[in-house]
């Protein structure tokens, strides 16, 4: 099973700042199979990024994703108040088919 | 726009079977997409349970395979999950989902249904 480790566990930033969230895979993961989700309290997760770097429909361009080997990064260029939430990375392809990281909580400083 | 809506009992007794249904609107269950269940224990992260297709065999999380049954009802445009021999560890919000148009990710989610296992 591929384990995804997200860091940091909690990130405290202010609106307008840049956020960098990390997701490291325990073994090789194709970039095509790496996604990011945003989850706000009381809501279902929402797909942000698929294929490591492609934005899902309706996602603002301040959200971007990148990959380098087994390291994946979600960057929010300039934080808006509505961006404070929990973010999960997810990989597809090894049993189980979908696994998620433990999440990074992005909180207002 | 595909919409998903979970339904089922919010309280299940230990050792019994949890049964949930997901109604699909705005699209067909026979569209060739995969339909999944994901759960989230209180205050914790996401766990994929399994996926089903209208004409192919299901795939399940090995940690749950022995207890999971999934099915598709084309006439009602819905799919279902049964999880047997539940314990308190199965208490969670259960989400039904559909894979994204590009695949390999979950692009459509229901609002989720909280299920508590307790006597």
C-alpha cells in the first residue's frame, strides 16, 4: 500500500499570504494519479487538482499543483478567507485503489 | 451536473449490517463511470471503501472486503453499500462519490450521511 504523508499537520497563515502544502508518497506514484481536495467544516471534500497539476472545473487559478519524484505540492498563491480549510492529497492505482493523506489544516493566523 | 444523495439509517446496532443507498441525478448510473463510497470517522481523515460499475465487478478496500457488498440498481439510477458485522469503529460520515471526468480522482460527492454504531 502506498502511504501518503502530508506536512505540515497545521499551517497558520494570514489572508494574502502564500501557502505551500506538501504530500510525500512512500513509493512511486504517477503524476497522473495524484489529486488534491479541499474540505470545509460540515461539507464534503471538493476536488481541486487532478493529475498533480490540472485544476478541476471552477477552481480559481490561485490554486496550483506540482510534482517532483514522490513529492507533490499544492500552492495557494494568495490566500483568501474562504481558503482556510483542511486539504487532502489522494493517490490512485495501488491497492486500495484510492488512498488519502492524513490532511493539512490551513488555519487563520 | 451530476448530483448524489445518500440515504439510510443514522443508527445501527453493533454486529448488524449497515445499509446505505446513493441516488444519482443529472446523469446515468450506466454512464460508464465508477461509483465509490468513502467514509470519514469523526475528526479523522478519509477512507475509500470501494467502487462499483454498472457492468463490471466491484473493487474494494482489502481492509473491508470481507464485510462489504455493493450493488447497482439501473432501474432506480442508484447504487448501494452494505457493511456487515459493524462495530463502533465503523461510526463515520459516509459519502457516495463518482470518479471525475478525467478519471483517477473523485469529482462528484454527495453531502454525506452520518452513521453511528451503538446499542
